[in-house]
C-alpha cells in the first residue's frame, strides 16, 4: 500500500480513506484522472464493509480495480 497525506493511494491512482466515529462509519473515494468523487456515510458502526464495497463497485468501471477490502481495512 502507498500512503499520501492521510489518503491511501490505489493501484490506478485512486485516493481513499474511511472514518470511524462512535455510531458512524464513512468512506470517501476519489478518481482524480476522471474528476470523480464519491462518499458514503452510515449511522451504523457495522456498515463500513458495505460502504467500502459500494464505493469500490462505483469506481470499478473506470479503473477495473477491486478496492472493497482495501477501503474497509485502511486506517489513517
């Protein structure tokens, strides 16, 4: 894994991170080469795997990369 300024860097240059606050989970993913950004927020502490997979599924047509596990496991 590469790391830059608090963001993880994916294999095709994606930038992603997640947040874990009591009672909430969130994740953000950017694909700078495509001027694309997406984020998800849930009021459920168990929702991060599903949020991560959603963001991965949304970016996959642009990059071909599977990032669900990487987004879920990342901790800045």
